[in-house]
């Protein structure tokens, strides 16, 4: 992306500590023009009637890129049976995301077997949500994308998903295996408890589900998965694998062309991913809380061992900023490296790092102004393509003779 016929900058963000990919630039000014970052400088820049914001020494970060978020499900149905209109829920969720600093979101939509009766994870519902998101996309403030998750024991929807990929309705693709007794649910009791509580299923239904998944796991159509992977590669869609628990599994998905290991459940899987040159994503709630909900690999432990590249919100967008800054405060990573976990590295993972993910000239002006000088850091302002999409009303000085930005 380049700037053609440059004209007067649309916005100056002055007096910030700008976090670049490898450094923190004190007392910086970021010049935004035509939705792109034109310049990052420490020299004085005349306002000349242009919109300007005084950052008052706060942090200026790239916009957060969340490549794995299931929060869409809770936004639509926060309580069992309490379902909101999808268009309303998506627009309200969009506002929440930008308030958390998320400028690029990859909504996770799942393809599970039809007899599992999940509220939002059947092929029919997922297709409906994909169409809704694309129809409403022009009205969102955050850059909005689809992360399709395919359960390997589902033998029903290969053709359907392949068609979505070919029509470019999917932007990121991951495979997952939630067979009880391995992966995320190595303890079958955890599987039973989770599906009974989170999905509201009866114990009888869960027992049937366990049996069906165990049977299906013995008949996985690897050839079909291989065709889906080939279709992704042909359409330049990056692929991930979810909750791998052994080096053998990581090696198998690597052969399919997977380049991101999502939430490896132990150090063996994480080390295998690193050895094979894969990026590794961890849950920001795990990092912020200090532990996995299901007793799997601690995100902080993984980062301390050099086995983490990306943080994603999983189910809590608010955790991205706090987890990244926690990693920095605890001395696990320096500030630029901690910020890359939620910005440049996820952009690399999905192949958009040439467009966004860092404060560099020529990239999209997706930016987050953060007040980190209070006990609990907070997002003060969020910008997408140089346009302010969230403000906490923090009283930062602004000079704008043309009536705002």
C-alpha cells in the first residue's frame, strides 16, 4: 500500500510514546494522511489548520488484531434462550470491540456435526452468520473478518466449506479436534462438565456426544481435510490448528500447510510447532489470569520459554491490552515485543502485516491511544484508517478548526 498524490495531513497525534515494532519513540508525532500513517517524527510539525490531538505522553499502539474470538456467540445469546436480533448484536459488539482497542476482528464461526445441537455451531447457523456479517460489513467500525473453524470429526460439510473458501467468504481457517480424551479435553470429566454447563446439555446427551465423537475420531477423513487445506492454499487463506497435544499431531497438521499452532495444550506441542517454523498463539485470558481454565499450558509459562507469538482474546476482548501489558510488567517481554503479540504478529499470522499491525509509514492508521499511568490501563481513543471510532471522553486536548475528525 502506497500513498499517491500526498496532500495536507488529515490528523496529527502529538506528544505520544509511539510503540514501533522494535522501539518506543518518546515525544513522537504521528502524521496521518488519507487513512495511512504518513510519518512518525520527533521534530515539530505545524498544525496549519489540521486536526490534532495532544496525547499528553500516553502510549500510542497499533490497533489490536484479534484473530480468534468466540465472543460473537455470547453477544447474540448472552443467556440460554435469550437471543437478540443478529444485526443489533453485531453492531453493539462492534462498539465494544473498538472500545477495547480491537481494530481488526476475526469472528470464529464453527462447523460441528449436526447431531451435537450447539446453539451457534451448526453448518446452517454458521452459514447464516457468515452471510449476515458480509451483508452488514460496511456498517462496522472495526475491520471485520471470518475465522472458520472445522471440527475434524465432522464429515458432513466438506463441500459446503470448500464453496465458502472459493467464494472468499472466509478469511482464516482452522481445524480442531475436540474428541474427549485428548487435546483440550485430555480429562474426559472436563469434557463432560464443560458441555453440560456451557452448552446446557443433559448428561445423557453428553454421553451420546462422547460416544459419537470417539467413533468419528476413528474414521477421520484426512483426504477430505487435505482437499480443504489445498483449497485454502489456492486462495491464499492461512491455516491454523487448534489445541494440539503432541509433536506427532503438530507434524501432521504442518504437512497440511498449517502455519499457526493455536493454544498448544503442553510444552511438547509448542516446542514441535517452534521447531517446524510455525507461529504459536495463546489465549490472552489465560495470560491475564495466569492459568488455563482446563489445566493446560500456562500462557505465561509458554511466553517465558519463548514459545508464544500471538495473543488472541478467545472469549474476552478486554483481556488483550491487559495481558500484553502484564507480560511487560512482569519482565517476560520488553514493551515492543509484548505489543507485537496483539498487533504485528497476529497480522503476520493471517497475512495482512503489509497493510496493518505496526506504526510504520505507509501502513493503515489503525491506532490505539492508551493511558498506562493509572493502576488499571485503559483505552482512551481508537482509530481505524485515521478515523476516530472510539473515545473515552478523556479530555485530551484537541485543535480542530474544521469541527472534529
